[in-house]
């Protein structure tokens, strides 16, 4: 691939079967990858990003290398649930770096939010919810509050761990929903967050994208 310019390499990636696109992209040098990614159509960028999610070091390097304007444009078009699944595959430290790379304003909630939380599906039973919490809650910073999401990672509600403990193990989580949660937008400034925390007397608040994705 050394003798290909960015346009030739991008055309080759586009024309290659989906299963081989990531193999080709990984054969590119760091400088080539930066140039090729920039000129690929958004649908091709998604394929590359999803494939590279299994190689977090390469993913972080790519997100670091591409220009901030290009990076912002990509994530603005990326569906929230895909972005969330991508971030979830990274280590906690790399999740923190990636959140910073998403071009959230310097003083925004997006720069401060933690990726270490527990989310459960509304169709879980209470017993299944606890099994999920035991499996994924070890590193959570907000284990006293559990978030309820749909299949696209959109927030439906939040619930305290106390409410789950007091519920019947066979109850469905969706029967515990009251949809009275308070939330922050990732683009909100820190002063807004302080105000919301005070008004709702909360120790933790969910942070959502413009699409309502946790």
C-alpha cells in the first residue's frame, strides 16, 4: 500500500468487500490512514470505526490524528447508539480520552462525564437486573443510581438501587418506571449542571446526547 496515494487507497477500500476493508485499512501507514479516512464517505467511515473498535489503540490513534473539524463532523453524523457501542469497547482511560476527543466545549458536561455507570434494559426482570449489575457494576462510580435504556441506548428512566432491592425479583423493570428523571445535555455548561444538581438534590445525573442517548 506504500505506493498508493490517499485517493487510490480510499477507492480501493471502498471497492473491497466489507470483511476485508479493515484488513486493508490496517495495512496503511499512520499518515496514509489519516488521509484516507478523511476522504472516505461517511458510510465507509462507520465501517472502519466499528472494525477498529476491536483495536482500541489504533482507534484512539486515528481519532487523535484526524483534524478536529473532521472529527467533529464525523461524530455529529454518527448515530448515538453506534457511538455509544464504540466507546463502550474502549478501556476506561481510553473512554475518557475519546470523550475529550469528541470536541465537546472545554467547560461542558461532556468533558466531565464519567463512562463508568450501569445501564439495564426495561425488559429485564429485577433478578436479571441484579445479575447484570453484579457483572458490570464493579467499576461503576454511580452504583446507587441505575439507568434504564432501550435497545438504542436511549434513556427511559433512572432508578435507585434501593427501589430495585425492595422490588419483587420476578417484577419487570419496566413496571418500576415513572419517567420522572432529570438529565443533563452533554453540551450543557458546568454552571447549568450545578443548578440542576441543587434543584433536584441529586448525587448523580445522566448525561444525554441531542438524540437522548445515554
